[in-house]
C-alpha cells in the first residue's frame, strides 16, 4: 500500500488549490495527489501553527520537519517575517513546497531530507506534525533527535492525536525534555518541549 511519503512518481498529478487565512492574511497552497492532507489543511497542523503563533514572542530560526506542501513553514515565515527551513522525505511534497514558497514569496527554503540527515544547523524552533503512519521509530527519531538540532534554549513544538498515543509519547519524551501540553482540541494535543 502506498503512503503519502513513499515517493510514487507514477502517481498522476492533479494540482489542487487550498486556501487559508490567518489574521486577515490570505494564503493559497498548491497541493497534489501523493501528499499528506491533499484536499484540505489538516486540523492538527492548523492547531499547531496557530498555537505556536499565539504563544511565541521571540523570533528565531525555524525548522519544519515533514513539511508536506509547506503549510506550516510558509504561514510561520509570512506571519513572523522570519526565515524557515522546511524538509520532507517525499519528493513531490518538497517540489510543491518550493512552488508554494515562490508563489507566496516568503523567506524560506525546502529540501529533501530523511529525518535530519541533511540538517547541519541548529534552530531556535523545530516544529512538526510528525508522520505517525511512518511508524514509531521514525516518530521517535524526529522527536527525540530534534534535541541535537536545537539551540540551548531551543523549543520543539509538535502535535499528536490522543488516539495516536499522545500521552505515551509525552512520557517517552520526558526523559529528554521538559514537556508541556499547551493545548487540546478535538482530540489533538499540542506539546512544547524544552531541553532539561
Ligand atoms: C502528518 S504529515 C504533515 C505534513 C505537513 N507538515 C502538513 O502540515 O500538512 C507528515 C510529513 O512527514 C513526512 N515524512 C514521513 N517520513 C519522513 C522522514 N523519514 N523524514 C522526513 N519527513 C518524513 C511525510 O512525507 C509528510 O509530509
């Protein structure tokens, strides 16, 4: 079975437009077959981005892990007027993210990376709606190893559904981070992690 991250290049392209608005600022994303949440903005991603924007006063370098067509990174780059780096293992997603960066003229870059393999920098914020369907080891790799790519005061923000093991993941991450559940909505939990 093909998942949205399996890089099936034979999958027919059918470009769609997804609109979104934040505080009077309009966004229009190109999406396609073979990427996550291709027909609408995922509720968890929206909750994560909006919670992040409402709770973040400082500016800094942001890394969006598993960027898909670029929703989270592009909204953050535009609203906070900062540079965002976006990575994904899915080639079609990265291609769309690049097109969306150009289309919305934001200060951001997108490139292929399997988890952090092409990341050498440190970031003030790592933000992710992680790929649950890729399995627990990828999930742990993204969330636990974020620590190596955060500055000393850096923050990891992620969203997970209650029925996707949000509570047990929180426990697993508590050995590595101070973990705070910032908001809950419709079964989605947004977490903020800081290094001990
Ligand atoms: C839940 S989706 C979120 C997509 C996007 N951030 C959004 O909000 O629409 C998770 C993303 O992680 C990507 N992904 C899966 N495995 C990955 C890996 N090993 N390294 C990097 N990204 C991965 C998927 O291709 C997918 O785009």
